[in-house]
């Protein structure tokens, strides 16, 4: 009986692993253009909603935040300022970014339920919001005459993140636990529960922490000792070099599975979007079939494996694209079905053997 239970568990586990591995390692993606010429997509949430900005060649040049949801892209306009730039998005559809005010001054904002709220500054002229979590906490940085200071904005109050000493600091991302990833004095940092941790580098003179997931893993990029940049994944105190496809590479986002996206040089280009999973960096352009799209940067990835990326359409016009993993091919499902049938047959054989052995072991009396 114990062996039978083990076999059942093994077959079920193998089936689950096959499905999970197939879903987590998308061999190809569908590509949907969600914003056209002059757009730049920055953020993606768990629902597949995206945010970024639209570029307008006016005099002066202006930008409008856009929001993509359920197949529709909405131009949110300049939000009462000269320009608005959306840079971060949470699960509630709240957008954080910055407004360009009259005179070229920039102020951080949060857009929620049709209203843009100016987050103010530390007394200087400019502030920028770069990350927002599900609670509406925001991180970014504010510039003063003394330099730039990373902040956390919560319940109407902008608070400086304390640093070990002098030097500019920038908040780049914030997770639902309120942990912040950012840059200080030329190196990445994590700020968690009042503790400031600088991340070091991959052997070079600097690094940047661009994104942080629910488990406190960080993605970013670092100088190597030879002076080029490589994307990295920081986890449990260890910074892992993700390599490149030829030259520099930069990580901009990661999901809770530790999958990382960004941009990398390659043999044929100085900018190809990549996805890194299971120890392998892959050019996303090799996974989108004959779409005619060329992707140069991936800026967001959710746990479903969807990716928001920037690139060019078949006519060479820049745009923002949503990549969605294609479902398992029928051959994969057939393989899983075959595994199930083999498992059922094996179970029948075990049962037959069990009955036979029980019959032989039964005492016999004349």
C-alpha cells in the first residue's frame, strides 16, 4: 500500500512538474502592440495592465501618460501640467510618475481614480516617482540644492530614506512589504524595515538596483572589472552575474519567480530585449516568431510570464508591445495524456500483483 501511494504521488508530481515547466518556460509569445509611435512602456501589473508615456513632437515637446487595460489604451493627457510621464503601476491601476510643471520643474505624482496628486518636493524644484506598491506607497527621489534624496511617500507624507553618509540617493522600486531598491553613491541598495544594505558590484566600480520582488530579490546591472555592464540578480546576499548575449546587459524588472527582463547587446545589435529564467538569458526576438517586430528593451514581467517591451514594428516605427506566453502545443498536452495513461496502466499492474501476492500468502486449510 505504501509503495502504491508513492507511485500515485510520483505520477501526479511528474504531471504537475511537466505542466509547470512548460508554462514557466514559454517557447513563444504572442505580440500585441498596445501603444504606437513615440510610446514607451515602463510598467506591467499582475492583470496584464501596462503604463508608460506617449511622445508628442510639439513645441515644446510634450509627454502624456498612457494606461493599457483589457485591450484598450487610454491617453491620460498631461494631467493639468505641461507633460505627464507614467513610470510605475500597481495592482489597483494606480500610476506613479512625474509631471512637468510650467518652467520645466518636475513634480512626482500618483494618478488614482481620475485624479493626479502632486507629491511635492523636499523644498527643491523637482521630484520623481519611480515605484508604487499595492498599498499605494511610493518611492522615488527629490532634488534639492544639496543633492538628490530617495524617499518613501505614504499617507500624504514624503520621508527621506536615511543613508549611511553623504551622497545622492534614488529610490527605483518598492514591493508590497515596503522594501525599496535604489541607488546610493554609485551602488545599488535595499532599504528594509529601517535597515539600509548596500549591494556591492560584480567587480567593477558601481551598480544599480532597478527592481525588487515580493521575496526581496533584486534585479539591476553592475560594472564588471573590464568596464562593461552586466545584468544581475541579487538573492539571499549573493549577486549573480546574468551574463549577456554579447557586450553590455541591463536588467530592469523581475517577477516573484525570479525571472528577469531587460536589454542586452548581441552579435547583431546594441540593444535586444531579453528574458532570463532557469539560468539562461534568451533574446526575446527569437521567441516571437515572424511578427516583424524588433524588441530592444523589456521593462516589466508579471508572474503569468507576460512582458511589456519596447521596440519597432515591421515598418520601423517605435512602439510598446505586450508579450503573452502562448498556450502549450497540442503535442505537449498529448505527452501529458500519455503519461497519465501509462500511470493508470502501471497502477493496474500494481493492483493485480498486490491481489496475487495476498492470495498466495493466505493460509490454506484442508
